[in-house]
């Protein structure tokens, strides 16, 4: 039996994906709802049937973008065995390996960061970013604690601090890749992780 909600969800998804392309090309300030409607091949009024304003649509694009990147990272380690080091590296590889897929719309991240400082959308985006970073730090903290319990990592490691530093590193590597065409975030992260793992290792 077909779900009666599928057409609704498909159209909403089409609007969000079209909005992502337009916001990436023009930026939030210059993007018009009419441009998004043309890209989505729907009437302008249809967009307002799903979203109250351009701001609401922009926030929906933010949630969609973060869900895309977050889901890929979680899937990569959800069924992975092996050591804590291997799972931690797999998480990093999964995140950094997304660069080819997201580089054309990475400018959206800049727009989202800018929105978190704007008076109009500041609190909404700050809270969403806070939750997103908190969730990612929790994943890393869990992997480090697992390594400590196994005796693989040193017992004096501050998992929360390491997790915060790693999440910040992933952000910074993507940003450098966006500025520098030949910068490879995946290779850089792999080399960096060799140092991190040596520092965490209980065999030093």
C-alpha cells in the first residue's frame, strides 16, 4: 500500500534541494524565493505552502545539510568491528571522504556560520550548531572511552578535550580545502590521525 504522504515529502525534499543549490550559488541575502521556485520547477506559492518564510526554508536547508553529513559518518562506524583506533580513523575517513560530494555546496557552511552571527537568525542557528557539535563530540568521546576500557588508550586521556579538538580539526580541514583547490583534506587527516593515535596509545 502506498503512503499518502510520499508526494508531500518528495515535493518538500525537492524544494529543499533546489534551495540548497540557489543558496550555494547566490548566498542567503541575494537568493530569492522566486529563484528557488524556478529551480524546483514549481510555483512560488507552493514553497509557502511548506515554509513560512525564506528564513524557515534556509534553516530547513541547514538541517538537511547537517543530516546528510552526519548520517554518512554514523553509518561508517555503526557496523564496524576492530580496535577503537580503527573505528576512530574510519570515522575521520568517512567525514573527510565526503569532500568530493559536498565541495560544490560547501559555501553553504559559510552561509550557515554567518547566519549564526546575524541578529535575525542568531539564536536559532547557534542552538542548532551547538546540538550538532555536541552530538559529534559525543560519538568521538564514546570511541575514546571504549579504547580506554579496552586498555588500548591511556587512562589519563581527557576524552572530551580530544573530541573537541578533533571536531574542530575536521571543520578546519574542510575550510582549507575550500580555499585551496589542491588541498586534500582526507590525506591530511590521515597523516594527522597517525600522530593523534600515537598520543592516545597506551603502548608509548
